[in-house]
């Protein structure tokens, strides 16, 4: 049975824009009753203004695009960062509680970070980037691994990470804000395939024990692509509960993909 972390809520919406599955913490949206959400039109749950904005965002999705995001939106009096992906006939919507205000200029941050990369050696470029990403995200340890799990660069404290989930090949974004947080169950079509792509899926007992063994409480995994092909993975680790904002993660992700493209132009054989 799927479950999600309590810092986010999850909605599976059908082509008729009715809710097919929801996480039990959907009650954070004003007066929403978890038991009555399934089968309800999404507009009744989040409001007409929010559904209009969300549908406009989702219209950007195509078969070749993985997700759309919206930051700092208000649903039911709660400020959320929203991420949506599309399946064959459903939409998967994750809304996480915002942890900071909107960044003044996220795209400008990516440009500035990219401009600060100096030199032509791919390994040196990756090392420079990991130091910048450590400062950006606030995580104690960041590593960049190749598509087969080989270490390309790292920065920060030496947390033991060799056997952590996601240390090798991964195609999905996964954020663990607090390994010990109580998981929130799903209501409705809890085993629907699209739910397996949620970024805030709760870690299982085996993953929790492995994180504890390595002194890790929070983790973040972001796949890095060039022209749609996964070429590397960015991993972030922290010894205490931590979650940077979705917008800050988006800046980190875009910067990592710009880094990979520059490394490839400088001779990196991914």
C-alpha cells in the first residue's frame, strides 16, 4: 500500500478532473474531509481560481515532458509548492508545504552559478558545482554520480553514503524530508501505477534502517539529463530533518543539467 510523507499531500486526478486517490492528510486544505475527497471534483477541493491556474499549467505537459511546477500557490488558505506529472489517462499532483518565500530570481541564480564555473576540465567543473550546490541547498553532503553509480564529484561533510538507496541508477526524483516522519496512507486507488512516481513517497522500513545506519535523516535524489537521456544523478544528504523549497530544488536541478551539458562539451564521456 502506497504512503506519502506528511510534509506533502498527493492527489491522483482522472481525465474528468475528479479525484481518484488522495493522501489522508488532504484535510490540511481547509475543511476537506479525507473520506469524502475521492470522487469529488478537484475544483470543489481547491477552489475555482486554483483549478484554473493548475489546468493552465498542466496544459503544458506533453508526452516528452516529465512535470510542471508552480511555487507559492494558495489552496484552502495553505501556501504550497505544486508539482504535476501526467500518466496515460491521469494526473499525479503533489503539493508540499512551502518552507520559504519565492526566490527573487531563480533563473538569474542559475545563470550566475553557471557563469562562476571556470576552466575546461570536466572533473574540476563538477567539483566547483558541488560546492555551489551545497551552499544553495543547505545539505551537509552532495554527490554527483554517473549513470552507473560511479562517483564524479562530491562536496561537504563525509557522510557515509556508499550503500544508500539511490546511490546507483535512478530515473526518478525522490525527497526524504525526515526518515522518522510518520507515513500518511492513501485513500482510493492507492496502488495505481502513477503513484509510484511520486517524489514524496514514504520510505519503507528497510530504507529507514539504511539511512539510520549511515547517520542520514534527510536525503534528496535528482536525475540529471541531456536531451532527455539520464546521464547522472545528484544526491544530497543531511544528518537532521531537512527539505529545501521546491523552487530551490528546481534551481539546483537546472544548474546540474547545465553542468552536465558543459562537461559533455569539454570531453566528458557520459
